[in-house]
């Protein structure tokens, strides 16, 4: 029995060494948490950043923005992503802007309404207005079917503060789990209206984005912050001695051309990124010709 | 151990005995795991029950707003809030489960009787694999089917603008409804019932049926009076299994029932069926993102505890219902 047990023990330690070895010796793993709305963007950025720094591994938990900020305060996460500006409760944290995102209000393409005021959207989602007949510009004559997100969603929190003035949305708003589900519901309901992220309301999604206060929900208007439901994604770091690798990663997201491409491809709007690729010295000759 | 001679005992147990010990240890491990699970869930759930008492199950306010109040109470560093009255959610669970189980019990019984007794051989050969396949389709597929086909259909062809206007300020009748949930849930649990029912019906001794036929009773009557009666324990077992699945169904119901913690009101007449709701398991799924807040975690675990308790009670009730039926015939 004894020699066999020794062999098993030896095997186990060898196995443990092979599993744990590369993770501890070569690559540094950095933990982050926060907004679930920003998760698709940050995951794509992690992937692209591998080309810049192949030795760093990022692990991101989407638990929602406020929880992420708390994790950073408690030292559980090296960084957090947040979709709201800093509040007084965020003591000991530093916020920096990364890129822009927009929340669109969308209707079914069969609806002729094109432009709404924020106050009209608020009336619809607070059940003050329940008929399309009461909305100028609409050809629909049926009751409004409003679709939204459940109260745990980051998009809902943003919508609640930016449009509803902090009030809970009315009980007659059908609450769905995912951004895409709202788009599908509106695309299949002629009387539908819903709030959908920029990424899920583009061409091919089957919904029509509305102008808000005369401003279209598209990259150009979001970039200049003229579109009322534009918002920044924020990088949250501890105010004192933040992790160097993370600050470098944040700078890369904010300023590099490559990160700008990734952000735009994933459906958000790059805000501060370089507009042209960095010039490489040995290729200069080709460029000038 | 006593049967083993001292000579063998010194060299440890025989290989087959070792296997027995291993299996025994495995079973004990599983039991221990279940016990720990129960302890953990109920310990986490206790604060929520403690604060609300039996009012937890009762009506009072809108659970969605209560959830938000619970969640944000820790954000601002205030005293944690625990007030939670889950009646709309509990009611939604009861109605969707009962509706789907009733519908699928009737249809599954007819299908099983047909498959076992009346179907020609070739139909049987096609039907059985199809039923088994249906039983193994993941629920998210059914959910997509509901969102893309059934929900828009109900929204456009079942609900009228008049219906919508009558409740416009309270809920939106958009097709995401109790009816959609019940119909798809029926489709999901019926195959399970059909499989168990037909196994039970097939186990009815041929002699009993032949005896009845020999007395000149027709096939239909014979099968209902003897076959189905004898297979009652199997019917109970199938129903319990299917009810457990219906109670636990999460993703599909979260997708098609409308996600509002609203208790559909039978007093509204036929509109009752197209009103939105949200069952227990779907609520757990949707609020799981808020586990980071301690009072919210206790509330979520309280819902899980209710769900766990109902599952345990269900299998107990199934076992109790089977006892008096056992002496009539086949065991399952």
C-alpha cells in the first residue's frame, strides 16, 4: 500500500505543478469586475490587448457597476468598469473616461414616428401616455406596448436616471432579460417601443431608432454628446497606487488606434482614440508616394 | 467483516468488498452533499424569513420595487432592508405549473394510451423516438420558439386592442403572458409524462386485459378500466416528475412570461390568460446579478429555499399518493 500511495502523491504534486506553474511564473492575472453592459466591449479589448502585452491575463466578472466599484474599494478587484459618473460614495476611487456608448429608443419600422422628446419617452414608460394616438407623428392607433429591462440591468439604471428622473418604470412595461430580447420584441410588435443599446439596434436588428430631442442615435451625435442618452464607460481604479499594468491598459483603450477599431466594431463609440494608425518608420516611403 | 477469516482480514478487504465500500462511501458522500446544501441554503435564507415571517408568502406591494429597495439599501450605507412579499411570484409559479401539468396530463395520457394500445406498429416506431427527442430539447430552444413565434402570435391574434386598453395602466398585454408560458411548458413536460406513462401502461399484465376482452368488453373500455387503472402508480410518478420539471423551469419562462412580478387576476375574465407574470425560478435567474448585496442575497436564497422545499414536498406527496395504489398492480 505504502509505495502505491507515494506514487499517487508524487503524481498529484506533478499534476499540481503543471497546472499552477505557468499561471504563477509567466503571466500575471489581473481581476476586474463591474458593469455587465460593458462586458462585451472589455472582453473584445482584452483579446486585442494580447498583441500588445501577451503576458498579462485579465479576468472580468460582470456583477454590475456599483458592485464593481465596491470591489475596488475593498481591494478585491484591481479595476472596475462603471457606466455612471462618480458619486460622493465613491471615496478612494479615481474615475477616468474610456469610450462612449449610447442608449437608443427604438420602435417598430411600421411606426411613422421619428422624433420624440425626453419628456414624451418618460410619459410612455411611466404609463402617463398609453396610446399611440396621443403621440404626435405616429400612424399607429393602438395602445403602446412598452418593453424594457428588469431592474438589475445597468441599462435600466441609466435609463431610470437619465429619462425617468429616478422614478421606477411603470408596471405596464414588459421586462426582458437581455438587450437583444428587447430588440426582438419591438421588431415583432407594431405597437412596440423599447430602449436598446446602440449595438443591438443597428441596421438588420428589425427596429427603428428614434431621434431624441432632434438628435439621431448614432455615433456622430453620441461622440459630440449632443445625443441626450450618450454616456461614458468609466474605468474605476483605486486612487492611491493603482496597478501599473491596468493604467497602461486603460491608456491603450483610451488613446490607441487599434483599441478604437475594436470599440467601434463592438458597437460603441471611441471618444479619444487616435484617428489614424501609428506611422511605422520603415513604411514611411510607401506612404509618401 | 465478521465473515472474513482472520488470515484474509489482515490483507484488507477483497476486491468485491472494496467496490461495495467505495459505492457506499459515494452514496454517503452524496447524502452529505445534499445535507450541506440544505443547511447552506436555509442558513442563507433565514434573515429574509425572519424579518418577514409568513408575510413573505403574502401579498403587499410590488416585489420588483421591494427587490430594488433591498438591493440599493446597502449601496448607500444605510440599514439593510428586508421587506419582501412574494405573493405575485408564488402565485405565478402555482398558476403556470398547475396549468401546464393539467394540460399535459390529459394530452400525455391520451397519447400514451394511443401509442401503447391502439397505434399501428409503424406509427409507434416513429412516435417513440420523436417523443424521447422532444424530452431532451434544451429549454432555451423552447424559449426562442416562444419569443419568435408564439408570443408575437398571441400578441397579434389573440389579444385585441380593447383588451389592451382595459388594463393599459396596470400591465401591458404584449403577448408575453401566462398563456405563452403554460403552452410551451406543456410542450416541454408532456414528453416526459408520455415516456413514463407508456412504460407503465406497457407493464400491465396482458392476461388481465385478455381476460376482460374474453368477457366481451370492447378494447377501448378494457384499456381504460383495466390498463389505465392498473398503471395509476406510473401516472402518479410521471406527474410528479413532470411537475418537478415545471416548477424548476427557468430560462424559458423568464423569456416568455413578461418578467413582471404581477399576479394574473382570474377576476379579469379571459384576459387572465394573457396577463404577464414571473415565476419563482425565473425571478431567481433575473435577480442573481444582485448577489453582491447581502440582504438581496438572503432574499434570493429565501426564494431558492421555497423552491427546494416545494420540490421535497412534491416527491413526498408523490410517494404518499402511490402507497394505496400499489396493491392494485404494477410497481414503478
